[in-house]
C-alpha cells in the first residue's frame, strides 16, 4: 500500500513537470541561420565558460557574453527537450507499473466476485474492505460526559463536546467518511487517550486520528494539548501522516476552509469507499 502511495506521489511530480513545460515555453526557440539549425556548445578554459553556436557538422561561431539571450534561450531549450524525453519515458514506466500492481491485487479476486458467491467463500485473508467493515462495526466505550455538560449532537446522532466538533462531525458525515468519536487509544506508555475523531485508512490499513484543540488561548488547556500531541509523536503517530490537528482560540474560530483542505488531503479517497 505504501508503494502505491509513493508511485502516486511520483506520478504527480512528473505530471507537474510536464505541465510546467507546456505552460512556460521558455526554451522553445531554435536558432536558425542559412537554413541550418544551430545548437549550443559549451567548454571551459582556464576556469571560464566559452559558448559556441554549432551547426552539427563543422562550423562553429563564438558567442560573447553580450549575446547572453541566445545562450539563455538555447540552454533552456536543450534542458526542456531532455526533460520532456525523461518525463515521458518515466510516466510510461510508472503508469505501467501502477496498472500492474492494481490489476494483480489479491483483494480484487474476492471483491470482483458476485456478492451471492462471496458469502460462501473463505478468502485466503480478509480483504481490505472486509477489514474496513469490521473496524466500522467494532463497538467501543467512549469517555463520557459530566452531568452539567452542555448537550450538543451531531447530525450522525452522537453527542459531542463543542459546536466546533459538531461542525467537524457533520462535515465528515456529508463527505461519506466513517469516523469514531472519542474512541480509546492506548499509547506506547500504556496511557489511554481519546482522540476526538478516528478514521480507518483503507489503503494503508491503519487508523488516522484528528484532534481539535479548541481553547488554545487558555494556558492550562494549551499545555495539556501539547503534552497529548507529544504522546502521539512518541508513539509513532506523526503529524501529517496519522495525526491531523486543528486549532482555535476565543478570537479565531475554526476555519472551515482549512478543514476542507485537510479532509481532501488526508481523508477523501483513503477513508471512504
């Protein structure tokens, strides 16, 4: 699963380079003279670079530093031609490898069979979708509420602790992303914590945790939040990988656009079918 994710990142990097070349058009100029197309040659003598126009056969023309525009255009053109060839070749190889991996997933053998047959089949191992369903249906005991705590409910029906947590929960529900609210998690030091929201990363077969720190202008609250984050990190749960954090203060409420960006980056396509 990690390999597929890395291949997708590399494909994005290559396509970004390809788009840059198509939009920049910096080095598209060719130098022509007497019906011949000239290329740029460069040599170093006594620590100084010397530039020449070369016709591909025998004739050379020295270029002075005053002709730096020609040097710049032809250097950029050669770079982009080489880059385009490299990017095109790598994209073909990468797409072929991605397709090979995806077509030969042993999960697909089971998942592509008729549901009527699936219930009679004992697969060699649970598919990633079966594991996901098992995770969703697994019961847990949350943290509980103080008797005098305000009652706030999400659109999913569970009770939450703040209006911001309701906003988060309702967004996850609207995006079709299953979650668990305050599901207990044991850290490496045996301490039990209750992440605000827990998700299942289907592709990477692991949980993702979302903490919302809603009173960061309260020094005591902020110190506890930092200690909790340190506990995650010391347990190998790293920010940007398995841990997502949002913040707010009394003067700066939860930013909905930031939440949208984080959901699209870390959850959509990974934690929902």
